[in-house]
C-alpha cells in the first residue's frame, strides 16, 4: 500500500485490485440493505478471526474516506473456560492504527452445567448477549458482525435439513423494539474471498482456536455446500440469490381453516 503502480509487482497489482473489489462489495451491501447511515454508532464484534478483523478494517476505511460519518467501536468477548486466545498486542495495535477504541470483556459460560444445547450454541448465546449489553452501555444503535455469504448459506442448510424451515442470516435485523439493529456488511462476500483478503493484509489471527469449532452441524452443512459446488461452481451465489427470489405460488401452501 502506498506504492505507485509502476513500482508494484504483478502479484501486488492483483492483490490491490482484489482489495478494492472487496471494499466495493461491502459498499454495495451497505447501500443495497441500508446498513450504515450518517450518525450511526456501531459496535463491531471482534473475535480475532479473519472475518471480524476484515469487517473492522473495512468499516474503518469507509469512515476514514468520509464516505459516511459514523462512530465505531471494537469489542472482544473472552470466554474464560476456553483455551481460545487472541493476540492482544496485535489487536491493540490494529485498533490503534484504525483509530477505533477497543473494549475487552471476560465472561463465563459454565459448560459443566447440564444442557440439551451444544457447547457452541451456549457459547455463542452468551457472547451475543454480552455484545448486546456493551452496545447499550456505549449508547450505540448498531452491532456489526462478521458473517459472510457462506455463513448465511450454512445457516440456510441447517434450518432446512434439521428444522424443516427456510430461514437464514439477514443482512439487517431490527431487535429490541427497534433499539438495536444487527448488521452484516460482509454478507455479499464468500469465505474464500475473506481468506484471500486476510492473506493480503497479513492479519495475525487467534493464538489458539476453539476446540469445538469442527464438531458442529455448521461444518457438516459447509461440507454439503462444497459437494454441491463440485456439481455447479456457481451454487453458492445461486443459493444466496434464491433466498430473495421465492415464488410462493409454486410451493406447497396449506389452507388456513
């Protein structure tokens, strides 16, 4: 970054083009779904993984270039019972460079307490609840999460396969009688694109990963999407578009008595 184009290698030029593509895609999501408006106060949930780091940087860049005037805060929730660990030095320096204040909060999930819910669900629920609380404490009106297109598609698959319903992750969700809006500015980007962005930006990721992250229905749903992609390379984009292109008259409809 900062080099003139004549001084850049072919790979650097390609990486620069790709970064601009990602930036534009986030802008498209913000515009099409009305995710960010002037005067917003936004909390970004930062897990320390590639998606949340990219989300924070991309939103900070939009603010830096004065595309929209809004306030931005980063929040990291640490679950004390898990070995999952972020690189605090990197995260502090990263947020300082972006001129975004960061708040850390430790919580307990009590995994030993008997529950029918899987560990990942309970952990996610407690972290989300704490994010809601901190968003309120900061007087913010929006909470931004780093979910991308693949996350939405995996959720769609899980709900169809295990719950018999068609629902997923919306780009925007009004909560608590309109007091808070949950937004997902990465919704038009795929997981592979986020991995590539992370590689280009040289993000320092978690020091230790969650031990439960591979033993989930979400991973199984992701595997199914991978198998479908072998049949049609455009399956992810098509499935995502299908969620906004529903022909109700060609679906079974029960008669309401």
